[in-house]
C-alpha cells in the first residue's frame, strides 16, 4: 500500500486558509448578533431563543453534508464543492444582516448565515483527514486553529477599530450603527475570498486513491441496531417528563426545544431499531448509534466545553454592558461603548488562541494530548469565572488569555484524539456526527440558560459566564477519562 505525500508548510497553509474567512464571518456573528437583536427590540431573556438557529442548523446540516461529501466526486473534487456553495450564501447573509428591517428578518438571516457556514466548515475538518498523513494531522488542525484565531481577531475588533477611525457608532433613530454595517460588508468579502483561495490552490485525492493508502482505516462490520429502541425509549420518557414539567411549573418556552430534541432523538433511535431502509437518514443514524469508542469517550468533553462557549457568546455583551458599564439602554453611548469593548475582548481571546495554536504542539510533546487539553480547559474556566469579580473592563483582557488557550485547544486536540480512529470512507459523516456534541450543548444552553438566570441569579446575565467557567472545569474532568490513541 502507498503512503500519502507529506505536504509542505505552504500546502497546509493554503488548504486551511479558507478557515480564516469562515471564522471571520463566524466571529462577526458571535460578537455582534446579540447586539443587533437587542437593537431591533429583543428582550435580553429572548436572546437565547433567537440564537437557536445557529446550533440547530449545525445539528441538521453537518451530518447531511458529511454524508454526501463522502460520496461526491466531480470537477471541483470531493469537499471543495461544499466550500464554494456555503461561502457564497454566507457572504450574501453577511451583507444583508446589518440592514435587517425587523427582528424576525435578522433571526432568519442568522439561520441562513449559520447554515451556510456549516456547509463549508464540516468538509474543511474532513479535508485534513483526507489529505494529510497521520503524523501531519495535528499540524493541520493546529493550522486551522491559527486561522480561526487570526480571522476572528480582526473581525471581532472591526467595529471598535472603525469607531476609532471616526465611523459613527450610534445610529440615529436607534438603528444598526455604521461601525457594525461596514464590518459585516468587509466580512462578506473576506469570507468569500479566503474560501476561494483554498479552492483554487488545493487539490484532493480521489476516493479510490484514499482507499489505497496505508493509513486507510477500514469501516468496521455493520452495527447491530436492533436494541437501539432502548436508549430511544429512555429519551422519549425523559422528553415527556420535561414537557410535563414545562406545563406544571410554567417554565420558559425555550425549554420546549429541549423536550422536542429529546423526543425527536428517541423516535429516531426507535425507528432505527425497526426500519429496513437504506437511505441517508438510516445510514447517519446507524453511524451515530455505532460510533467508535474514542468518539463516545469524548462526548462529555464536548458537551461541557461547548455549553460554556455558547453561554459566553450569547451573554457577554449583555453581562458586560449591564454589570460593568451599568446600562441596558441599547441606544446609549455607554451601551455601544461596552458592546464594542466586548468585540475587543472577543478579538483578544481569538488572538491569544492563535498564539496558543503555536504553543499547544509543544505542550502535547511534553505532556501528551489529554493532560494538555485538561490544562487548557482549566485556564479557560478560570478566565470565565473571573468575570464575576472584575469591574475594570481593561482587566478582562487578562481573563481572555485563559479563554484563548481553551478555545484553541477545543478546536484542535479533540480532533487529534479522534481522527486516526475514523474510517476513511466515512471521515465526512463522522466529523458531522461529532458535531452533534458541539450542537446539543448549545441547544441545551439556549433552552435552559434563561431559566437558570431567572430562577437562580435574579436575571443577571454575568452569571451565565460563571456557569460557563464551571462547565469548562467539568469538561477538564471528563477529559481525564479519554485514553490517548497510543494507549
């Protein structure tokens, strides 16, 4: 059997460069969409529900894209057609988002934007597994982390930088400021241009070539799914119990999402145990039920990690402006100064993440994948917990150091722990299924964070960041259960 060619630094650079554009758009979304929602009249308690579009589209889109990209081969290749399609529609959504005339339009555009980014993003993860030999995959994922950080630094800071250059930061009549509009216009151009660079400069192995390489991991025997009804029944019962609790305790409407998700997965697993179908849904659910043991052991790590990140993304603007800038008036100068500073903080953690992407390979060589990930998650947990105590906004930059290391680690080390055990022919679909454990905690956060803040923390959004910090510490504990590949 043949070996994959070892790629040069610049070949890996070109292959991953599109991630800069995707996360330029993703960072603009994370740092500014809550601000846009509030400016268009959303109550702070409604923000989690409005953000549901982002994780829900990932849950649906990524496994489907992974399934079909594993089976695609045309003039553009295997993964690159999905890069192009997603980038075009994501760029159009970025151009339109800051001009949304109403809240429901902005929510719909978030749905389109996130779905389009997900169409491009999942194949980028699979591309590293396709193109790089085993020994270079950690470098490939670290390069993606670097571009994520580099793109997000510029994007997150852009409204603040434009304000320093004299662009108006408070719109007349309470609309979206020009700083945000111009940032989104630039983001659309950067996203499309960066993805086109990867498409033009990168070639792919044909499926037959991938099967011939020595690092090919063959698909295992068919998974016995006749007992899938058992976890399906459990999920159905839990979902119905949550529905009862919503009615009995008059819980927030967002919790219906949690109940619906539990019931939907319960029904799908029950269906899986009885169906004779061989279509896409049957294959994806069968792969989900029979996923490799290494993926199963990473579930808790991903659940707690991404719950924390989602809490940070949707509540940092509200928490910082209310607690540190002492305002909830979205039309005030203080609120917009605080919102711009949140953009700087998000740029900072992405910048520290880009630097961490250089340091993390050194950590791995010294302490291994698992211990390095634990250390980085604990740094991130400490960073988010510090928001509860810091009142000088400039000192929050120090908090972002820990968050940046956690962010870079979350984007690389779980994939390094996972990728070598995935079947080559199903690299795309398993990367899409792995995304379930990124999306599910975000849906959980969107469902329960508002309820937790109301019941336990007097509607103080800064406490969502405290919960996020505790969640990252829990993710670190879960990581200790994950064996390294050489084990």
